[in-house]
C-alpha cells in the first residue's frame, strides 16, 4: 500500500456522466464507491467553457473520474444522483503524478 492510498480514508459515491437512453432520457451509470480525501475548499479554475469559476470542494482519488459525472461524500445506492442530497457535478479533473511518476492521483473539482 502506497502512502497516497493511506491518505484516502473517506468514501465517495461516483456516477459517471449521464447518457441518453433509447427514448432520449438522461440516465446515469450504476454508482461506484471510491476511496477519497474530500476537502471543502474554494479553488479558482478555468471550466470547460473557458470561464473562471470557483470550486467549493476538492476531492483526491486514486481512480480517474470524468467531467460531468457526479460525486457524493459517503456511500449511496441511489440510481439517480439528482435524487441524492449533497451530490455535486464534477466541473474539472486533474491528473497529478508524483515527482518520481510512480503514483498517479486524480483531483476532482466540484
């Protein structure tokens, strides 16, 4: 177990970006529970539209997550994250290697 994995002591539920079903309705993939380190803090970043934006949470993960997916601090078995209070849209992701490059972490900004 690496030092990074030992820092991930919280659980988050992740839903991938929504997809359209055969009737053009938005559906989400099944939720997955991931280990994370969740920080409630503001951070300035450029969002996918090119506008400056502020995050309200930064989440460190060992698993890659995608923009427009959703994260919730805690475990949930809700199929639709819109029905889960506290679930937030991922507005930016970063891939962060260590100096040696042997450990890759992912940062999600909500």
